[in-house]
RNA sequence: GCCGAAGUGGCGGAAUUGGUAGACGCGCUGGAUUCAAAAUCCAGUGGUAGCAAUACCGUGUGGGUUCGAUUCCCACCUUCGGUACCA
C-alpha cells in the first residue's frame, strides 16, 4: 500500500500548530539552541536549496529534544534590504507591502516542510518593535569607546573626565588618529570641538569615507552591485566618492576577534577565512626622521631584523608627508605620478601590476646607521595598510627588489640563507649578516633584538597590525533602519533619547535616489524637526539587524528591553548554527563584534555567540542553454527547463512560443540565426547545452519545494535532501533518484499497514 | 602567489583510535506480474580471465611505515573555495 504522505503529514502539522508542540520557555532542563541563518524574504520564494540547512538543523533539534534537552529552534526574516527597494522603484510597490507578502509566501513554504520551529518567536528586522533595539545598540556603540586599560568598551563620559584631568596625554583608548591637547585646551573647547575629539574614539563614529558612485546611474552602489569596477546593471564606470558617513570601530576588537576563534567549533576553512580577514601580523613600527625638513615617517614591518638591509623608503602616493618632502626639482614628476596613480581604476591596478613610482627628492635618516635613505612614492604601497609607508629591503622582498632594479637602487643583502631573487619576507630562516650587532643571530632572535634596540633608542616600538578595516555603517538607501541621530544647525550630532525609540521609517510615496542623495532626504516633513534639528537621512546597512537577532529570539516579545537577563542567562548562546559560507567574513564577523560589545556592557554572559557552526553547501540547478551565433557574436540564453524534452531538445513550436512571450529572445531570426536539426519524423528542434549552476530565477532552473512535497511528501523531500550527499558539499538537484527514497518510505509503511 | 578543502564503480556517495573497500540510492541487465505499458516485486551489477570454484588487479600519481593503509608519513598532480602589491 502506498504511504499517504500528504494526508498524514497535514494531520500532524496541524496538530503541532494547535498544540504548540514546539513552543518552549525557560525551564530547569538543560537548554540547546539550534539556529538557522534567517533568510532574506525575496520575491522568488524558497527553492529546494534553501531548506537543506533547515532540514539538517531540524533533525538536530528533534534529536536533542528526544535526548531531553529544552530546544530553542526559532525562525525569522532578515527583511530589510536592497532587492525590496529596487523592486519598489521599478514596480511602485512599497517595500513594506512587498516584504509582508514575501514573508507570507516563505512561511507557507516552511510550514509545508514540517520544520519544528517555535513560530511564536518569529521576528522581522524591519519591524519597528525589533529595530528600535537595533537603534538602541547603535546608540550604545556611539556612547562608548574602547578602553585599552580595561580591554573593553567603556562609557564615553569616562573619557571626558580623563580629558578634563589629563588632556590627551597617555589616553588609554583606541582612536582613529593620535590627538594632542592639554586638559586646559580640552576644558576650553566648545561643544562642537569636543564632539569632534570624541568622534575620534566612539565605537560608532562619523568620518569621511568612500562610496561607490556611478555617474551614469546617478546613484551610490553597494559593493555587490559593483562587479570588476563597473556597475552590475549597465556596466557603467564606478568611482570612489568621499562622503561623510557613519562607521563602526570593529578594529578595536580585532585582537579579541582573532583570539576568540580558537574556542570555536567551526570548519578550518571558515576559521582560516576569518583569520585572513582580520590579518593579524606581529612586527614593529619604526620612525625614520626626515632630512632637510622637520618631522618623521613611521613604517610598519614584520621584519625589523632586516633594518640594515633597508636602502630606500616608499610612500603611498596619497601619504600626508609627500607634499613637504618633495623638492622643487622633483615637484613636476611627483605631481604627474600622483595624477597617474589616482587615475588608475581598481581593475587597471589589479590586471596591470607594472613597476612604477617617482622620487620625491627627499631623504630620511636610517634610525640605526644614520645613513640617508631616498624616499620614493609608488602605488604598490597602499595608503590603507600599516602606516601607508614602508622601509624597502630589496634583497629580501620581491616587490622592493623589482622596484630597486627598475630605479637602479642598491640591494644590500642581510640574511645569508634567504634566496636572493624573490625571497619571501615570510621565510624566517637564515642568519644575519652585514647587520652590525645583529650579525650571526637567527632571524627569529634578530627580530627580537632589533625591537629591543629600537625601543631603547626610542625610534621604534613593538606593534601588532591588522588588515581588518572599520566597517562603513551608512547606506544611501530607504529600506533600512533609520539612525537615531539628529543634527543641530551647526551640524553637531545629537542622539535621540532611548525612550523616544523607535525612530520610525517614514512612509514615502515615491522612493528616489537623485544626485547621490538618500531617499529619506526627500521626506522634508520627517527630516526637518520642530526643534530645528534635521534627521540623519542615511540608513543602516543590511548587517545591522542580523548582528544580534539570535539574542532577540531568546525573548522576542519583551517591550521594555532588548532581552531579559533571565532569558539570556538561560539560553546563553547558540549551540549549533547552520548557514551558508557566503557570510563567512560579513555577518559572522559583525555578529561576533556586537556580541563582544554587549559582553563588555554586561548584557550577555558569553564571549562568543556561535559555539558550533555548520556550513551547508549549495544545491545547484541543472539549467539548459541555447547557444546562438548572431552576426558573428556568440551568446547563450537560459531556456526554462520544462520547455525542453528529456533529450534536452527544444522543438520549434515551443521556441516560437518562447519568442513571443520572452523579450530575451527578441531579435533572433528563427530561420537564419539558429542551428536547427531534425529528428526521425523531420520535426525541427534546437539542441540545448546542459549546465550545473547556482539556482536562480534568472537562470530558469529553479525547483520549488512545494511541487516536490506535493508529489512525494515532506518526508520524502527531507530524506532525499539528506541523502543527496555530505551537508557541506555543493551538489546538483537530481529529481530522478528521489524515487529510491520514496520507495523506501512506502516499504516502511507496508511493514505496519499492508 | 598565499591560505583552506577534496580526489573511491557508469553516477551521487558509504567505510578513518589502521582490520572483509564499494553500505544505501540512481542507472543498467535478467526475471515475475500485465493484453500491453506505467507502477511494483525478485535476482545480478568494480575491472580482467574462467562454464565454474576461483585467481589477479583496484580508493588521483610515485615512494615510505606496518603482519595489514581509502585511513598514517614524504613528494607530486588535478579540481573546488577564499584571498591578493597586506610590507
């Protein structure tokens, strides 16, 4: 007898819903928290790839429940974001409405799969009852600085009292740049000046940063809308445009974010990606005094041992000291080079790494040998890494050597075993030579000795450097969290008091982005406040809401606070987190950062939010492509899979239908441009090329789980996805072999009901 | 270039404190059922030789450790993912 899957599944799904089977609350049983990365509710709905992770986490949840754990297993929606906004601009449907509709569709599909979520805890990041707390965390970040003595976040007023007493001298805080003022100067500053000083230390702060500006589209683009230096839509050039924007000082947490990785049960690949992104490297900062002009240049190096091998210096073309260093005879050449470097786009720099640079005419003094070192500028030194300046050691660094050869500079060797050309600075082997007091030491010992000597001479210090950059937190978009910030007539930022949150997103009739202005700037009534202040018109980025949602699930209906102490003391952290690798360095890094910040504030008891992480692979779709050659131009068009026959052929009548419906087929001459073939019955068909690719609407290869469940039942669908292969692997959806699983289910049923 | 992961039948893939390689499924072959088909059920299915019992070969390649290696060690090749002038 056939297993009547749908009848039985519907009965139980309804009963779970009626009896609230999977709703949980704090109890004296041990807890287990299983979390899926919540989806962005796109208009396309779920395809069979999405539930792979949800099914796996559901199996873990049910297993843990059977073992006696009190299992928290919630689901929600990351419902702010760009696609809803673009859809709104194109179709005139408000993102609020589109999002609501999409969530309805998602929830229906998820319920159909029979996942054991506690639906009473469902949350949406675009809900004011949720985003008021996202705004509050922003205000907390704004109201704190990173105290290096306490090694954690502390209220900004503690910094103010420090300035009152000591000025900037020895301030134990991580700041953007080093400031220098006395206590008296601080006390004499007006509000605006003080605010500028504090901005340098706040964990959420405003500074000039660069956005992707597309002149042709007249708009600011997100990073993923820029592909290879041009806009994804239209292929127009994109330039970097400076704008005053909010940033988060994630770099203050770099050390703890790197160190915390050790205690996580994550895959090696993911740990490696995070490590790489943080880019921690140990070394020294060394000061080189300038000759003829006052001042000095600091460089960062991981190889202070090779200091005696330094024969010149190189600055990034944008380095602050370039102006004063440049001698009048070199001025023209330097200016030409700066113009050249700034005209080079990202793509050009990446594809064409030729040696180039210019001599400034200036010299620095070697801090140990006192020899003069010529100072060059070159684009191979990056303004954003280290100090934007290097000491060049051409004998033991490939790039420095190429530069030295090009400009005919000396290449003194200081390590004996290091291979002469192209030796990597990472190869810390060999003994020191031609290096005065370092001679004969191993590289490892010499690094230490050099740092000690530099610190003694007060022209250098031990330094740990990070690749990690502060996170840009402003978006010139509508569909995101408004900032709880207003500006007075002098442009000084003010916070909206906690009790006035949420700052609600105003409903706009028309969402527009003109001349690089945010859509909210056109909402005059909202922007202009009665007290004369104007509201911040940018919104927060997509990662804001997703950086703490796992905490809100613990206490989702709390109206008085983001979550209660009791809830977070019981549920603590996520025991098992399931999601895709695409969030390896974005979401997972920001969430860990916010969690550590909340830990510093004593709001959460754990240092890391996600104990164990499983990255499910992608389920790919089989797509069919029609290759055509038109006027000697090759191109391929995706053909909906259900239009082809089982031999991947597209018959002429189907092609003509497609051509009438689908504008992608416009302009093709059915007779002339297509490689028609004929079957035994002399019917014309086109051979299609099959390809395994990511499932997406645009590729016409999407399989909807609802269809699969209707045919084979939720259990058949779930088991099949689990049997497809290892959870972490990418693998193509293959409808053919699902029958084996379904037969198995029927046979099980037959054991009891024949 | 650097970092990470992985290479097993026609296909997806099992098996690791070192102990019968190929579980389970797809596909294929033969059979049962049927007027016929679909569906279902039974049997077989790594390669080579043989009627057969059986023998030999076999987990990317080449070495090594071991009574015994898909599993451990060394070198290399290939594929995938990340990252890239990071000092």
